[in-house]
């Protein structure tokens, strides 16, 4: 396989996983909280929420690095 094909597959897979990880995070599950309607303030992540948050950051870094590597290689 060509390095360009591998990088394209990496970008596609990391984009799909990044979207899924973002959608799995539930903070203020109602629609009104997205527009500032919620009075709750959650300041600390624990357990699975913390793992999802860290995995989202790692996947975002992988996505950005793969995009940059495509720009450099191709």
C-alpha cells in the first residue's frame, strides 16, 4: 500500500471515531442546556466521562497530525 492511501484511511477512521467520541459525551443532556439554559455547573470529570474526554483529546491530536502529514507528504 502507498503511504498516501494509509494516511487517507487514518484520516477517515480518526474522523469517524472523533465524531463518535464527541457524541458519546453527555453533559447537560437537554437541548436547553446547549443554549445556556442549565443552571448546573459540573467542574470535575470522573470515571468513564474522564476516559471519554481523554480519548477525545487523543483522537483529535491523531486527526490533526494525520491531516498535517498528508499536507507534507502529498
